[in-house]
């Protein structure tokens, strides 16, 4: 679908060469060079929900 739409939508045209490619991104370099450790997904999701509630984006209940 994206390939078809890219023929008509100029904003998508630049993405056409990347369609179908597999990009494998990791944090390995940040871990190696900076000593960075990713946060557990459970903690990240809980913190995101807390922030959304605190800013009134979501309502608890």
C-alpha cells in the first residue's frame, strides 16, 4: 500500500527506497560506549501511564 501511495504522495516518495528493508537497531553501542542500560518495558509503560494521568490526558478509573 505504501509503495502505491508513494507514486502519488510526494511526502512518501522519499521513503520508497527503504520499503521492504529490514532495519535492525539496537542500543548496543550506547551500552558499550556510555554504560547505558535500557529500562524494563514494564517500568516504562507504568511511568508513561502515570505521566498521562498526571497531565490529564487519561482519566483513572
